C-alpha cells in the first residue's frame, strides 16, 4: 500500500503547459499602453495582417491590448466594465514605470540634493 499519487505527475505537467502558454498572451504594461495612447493618430501605424492573431489582427483594443475575432465582439468588449475601468485608468495620471519603482526602492540614481558652494 502507499506510494505516490498518480495524479501528481499529471498536475505537474499541466502546470508547465500553462506556464509555457502564459507567455503567448502577455500584455503590454500600463506605461507602454499609456505612451501609445499619447501618440497622435497620424503617428500610429495601421495594424498589419497576421494569420496567427484572431481576426487576422485587424480588430484591436488599444486600451486593453487585446485582439478580437470580429467587429461585433470588439464592440461588445467596448461596453464591458473591465474596458471602461481600463480607459478611465489610462485617461488619468501617468502610470508608474520601472524607473519610478527603482527610485522608490533606493536602487536608482542617487539624489543628493542641491550642491552647495564651498568656500
């Protein structure tokens, strides 16, 4: 009697599969999306056709950094609470960047204050 549970290996395999797929769906950070939104419309490039993305990469929500299969699904997404919260957050003050986090943690550039003239 005893021994290891046979489902233990399956669980381990499933976890690694999820971890491998997670990188496929990584989203841009809030600061990167904010910078994209601050660019004028003339500077933004039209989305190229991509067979690997849903809807050939043509139906895109810039605020949420998501692709959709067709226009109706994208328009339904625009009505969701998650999208509206994201738009509200990105229209507010600029989100924190990695540099801000490092400065707050004391790992960034030193700030020794104003230099005093020595005599």
